[in-house]
C-alpha cells in the first residue's frame, strides 16, 4: 500500500491508498524535530486503530514545505517501509508546465494543488488552499500552472492580532451570528471571518476579470470548510485535493521508471 505524506507549515496529513481506494487518513501538527522512529511509532498505532497492518505499507510519496523534516521522513521510509520515497521537488515527476518567470519559486504544495485540481475539475481553475497562508493558484485549460496570489492565512492573522494588541484575546475562529459585533470577541470573530470571506470573493472576482475566461473555483485546506455557505465564489470544497494530486504524481513518476 502507498503512504502519502502532505506536510504543510502547520499540519501534516497522512493517507493510505491500496491501489483502488483511500483506506485511511490522519493529521498531526507539523513538528520538524520528529524523528524517523517517532513517525514509525505514531503511524503504526494509527494504522492499527484503523484496522490496517503497518507492515503492508510498501511505498511512500512525500510533499513538504518544511525542509528540516525531509531528512527524518526519508529515513522513516527507508528504514521502516524499505522504500526509497518519491519526494516532490527532488525525484518526483510532476509533468506540469510552470508558466512563471522563475518556476523554482512555485512551491511543492501549490503544484500538487494544481495537479489535484486539474485532474478532478479540469481547467481553467482557481485552487484556494487555506492553511498557514491562503493561496490562490491559477490552473490553465491544459493543466499548466499560471501563477496566483499568496495572502496570510486566517489563523496567522488571528494570532498576529492577539500578539500585537495587548487587550485582544486569542479566539476561536467561527462564523458569528451577526456581522456587527456586540462585544470584543464577536467583533473579532466577525472581522476575521467576514474579512476572509471578503478577501476570497474579492480576489476570485479580480482573478477572473483579469484572466478573461470562465473559471471554476475549488477550495481545500484545513479551514476551507469554514467558508462553506458564506462565500459566493467557491464552487467545490475538497479536502482530498492535495492527496489526490500526490497520488497522480506517484503514478506519473512510476510510469517514467
């Protein structure tokens, strides 16, 4: 079975594919100091809880935006899966045209989103990924990566607001009952939630106007589901889009070997 590891700055997602279906998915906070042995202990326990045998994991593909973690993840795959991992940005075959002046600046996570989005929804497409940063990536009609927008993520903005203003508390992000807050917490929740809905809808509208052609919009990432029913521009909410992109990259890489 294939172990898919999609590591962002805040969270890491693990998924297991048996060649036909996804069998399990797990998520942890990203920790760049976690060792290969710690990955093995945690994943073997999670596999057991999901009714899977850790010993049947035979292949691994990794996408990470945290370079410090790659050493440990590689060692984990080599030592415990007896497999040389496919690593996006190193030995993986993405087979996607990157149409920006400096293709190396397109992060692994953004390219995987573009691939996953295109094979699922076609193009032209805007993929919104809400994580530590909120990215808006433009995918062409043929699946090429055509650039996009990077904005601070909603959790990052909340944390910055709390740290910079002495009297403002750290709050949970949720949709408030009213736009006009009647106390500090509801006012902050409204500003964060509706401010980000405005950010999403405003940028999507501007991207579409500049692109000059009809575009679909798909949203993924840890907090994307918060905006379901609130955003007027998102067509699809798809938490599996990145791992679907990684599965496609695994197939493309295997086909070239």
